């Protein structure tokens, strides 16, 4: 237990001490939130879909969690290249604990970033049902855990940083754009609908949005089941991949 | 009768058909300072990685402090401390936090942790800098901290992979002073690699010379000098391994190292 705790604490300390990263990773979500939220607001309203800012905010909260969570993958590769990973790999502790501590730490950091975006959105008029906040936080945490685990699993199979832009462009961006973060899921073309349905992020966003605004497309319980099942699967797969890492 | 603490039999490691380590055998007695010398790419680091459970051997047997590192992994891991060739500290953490992180990974309780960390930070003369983030440390200070960290769990064997690389003569002297002190006082076995042959000559009780994945000579520095009729161990080394330059392909790791230097500026 102490091993998991110290791995977790390390992630939090690193996060707290690099304020530039904290601020830097807020830039993109806030740009999306304000430019799109206020830019498309009137079109969305005219189409009879209600307030776009309220619709968009959960998507952008999820986006900031997604990006921060996947960033943990970069950190693992970083540690691997620069030696710190070896220090943990020669220690007499199970790989599972190392992976679990790292995942929890990374997920906590991503979760905090999500909360910051949440608060900023609320300050700029995001209307929320206060009683629903705990449920929304639960979904935010599930998103954070799932994508941190995915990021670390991918990183266990890569040994240099040059491949990471590839992941950004071919995994991260499609996950975000094809998720229902930016648009409603009803009446999509068939192919698009299929892609959105196999995207795990869609379920996370739908859960957060359903909790906060009451407008769930998939159903909150379904969202919860899908996310939890995926966390278990990715957790097992990731632990197995991480146990194979050689320095 | 001296006790064998490391024994290696017919050890090999192949990387995609390339034999990085080719059927080597040696044994090290408790309390020895064993220097593993060889040109770049000779197989030193690969051997250390296999001895320290970071890499699986392709063939052969290893015994560390009576344990087989493939089977009794954690027992073997408790037996040694290691200072890697590349720095492996967390730059964002303080010196004390780096030490504490390590101590917790090795399962030490709070009281023991505190007293050992305090003692070791004083031993490597970093006590007054303990609450500073490691990123503000010089290369020599980082090295000293890594040596201290490797000792927290009282290992029987200390692995040092190029411990003095890139350090100024003062720090190098200090590093060897610590190592000799540990070896004398605690009877700690030391396994080291270095390119500074004259340093190995000064501290090592046994030297093994490895080239192209094979051990070509083992013996005390004096024996090697006598056998090759050389004035210094360095001459003996050059006679045994030849004067040719080693051409190595840059690995992605090397390019990362360069990138890091750039970013750190």
C-alpha cells in the first residue's frame, strides 16, 4: 500500500511544482470552450438545441482530462529514457503496484485539471444542477483513470519519444473530435454514429453531461457500466504489458 | 575460505542475432572490488542489467548473494544497490524526497528510514542541501546522492556503472573515497565499470576485461600488467583490446541523451 501511495504522491508533487504545465495544459481547452462555445452559440440556439455553452462545457472538461491523462504516457517514456523508471524497476516491489500507483497519481492530476476547467466554465455561465456534481465528479474520475491507464499501456510498448506525436494525431485528436464533445449524438450519419459508439470517450462525456445537464443520450447507467468494464480490461492489459518492460 | 557472492556461468544475451554478451563466466568473492573493463559496446552494461534483474539472459546462470535473479527476484533485488550509468533521480523532487522514495520502495519503516537517510546524506556531504530540488544540483552532487540512495537498504553488493563519468577530479576522488570506505568498513562487495582505467587500477582487487561480448582476461591489476609486460593497467588494456576505434551506431537512447542536453540549457 505504501508503495502505491509514494508513487501517487510523487506524481502530485511533480504536478504541483511545475506550474507552467498546470497553466499550459489549460490553454487549449479554454480556447475551445470560449471560441466554440460563444462562436457557435447562436447557430445552435437557432437550430432549437438550446444553450451551446452548456452543451459544450462537459465535452471540454472531458477533453482536458483526456489530454492530461494521456500525457502520463509521455511521462513514462520520459522516465524510461532518463533513467528514473529503472530505479523503480530494480526495486523489490511488484510491477503491478508501480503501475497502479502511477495510474492513480496520473489520474488524480488529470482529474484536478478537469475540475479547474469545470470551475472556470461555471464562472462564465455554465448552468449546472448542484445536486448532480458528485455524480459528474465520479464520471470525470472514471475518464481520468481509463485514459491514464491507456496512456501508460501504450507507453510500455514504446521506447522513444519520437513516436508520441503520432499518438497525438492518430489517437488523441480522433478520440476528442469523434466523441460527442462538440456535437449532439442524435441523427448522425450511420458511419459516424458507429465510430462515436466505439469511442470510449463518448461514454465519459455522455455521463458527465447527463449528470450535469440531465441530457444523456446513451443513459447514465450504460455509461457507467461501459467505462468500468473498460477500466478493468485496460488495467489487466496494461499491467501485463508493463510487467514485460525491460530497461 | 572466501565466500562467493556473485557467480555467472555461460551467460549470453542476443539482441536480434547480435551477440551482446557471448558465453561469459566469472565469480566474485565477498568483499572484493571487481572492475569490469571494456571498450564501448563491449557488453558491460548489458551484463550489469542481467545481473540486476533488468534484462533476461538468453542463456546461462546467475547467482546473486545465493539467489537466482530470475526466480527469487525480490530477494536478489534486496541484495544489491545500483548506481546507473545515466542519472536516475527525479529532478523535481528534493534530495531527501528521492532518498525517502527509495527507502519506501525497499520497505523500510519510518524510524529506520529517517536515521539511515540522515546518516547517508551526511556521509556524501549533502546534508545541508537535503531540501533542495535535485534539478539545481551539479553532476557531482547528483552522483553522490545516487550513491547514498543505493546504500539505504544496506545492500551486500553495490553496482556502479561508470560512476565517475563526466565528473571533475575532485568529485571523482571523493566518489572513490566513499567506495573504498564502504568496502573496508562494511565489507561491501563492489562491481564497477569505468573507462578511467587508472582509477580501476587504484581501487580494484580483481579486473576482468571484456571485449566483443567475451571476457578476454581476468586477474588482479598486477597480474594483468605482468602478463602483458605493461607499465600500467591502461597499457595492458590497450594491448589486450587493440587500438582500433569502436564504431557504434547511435541508438535512440543516444539521440535522447543529446536532446536532453539541449532542453536542459
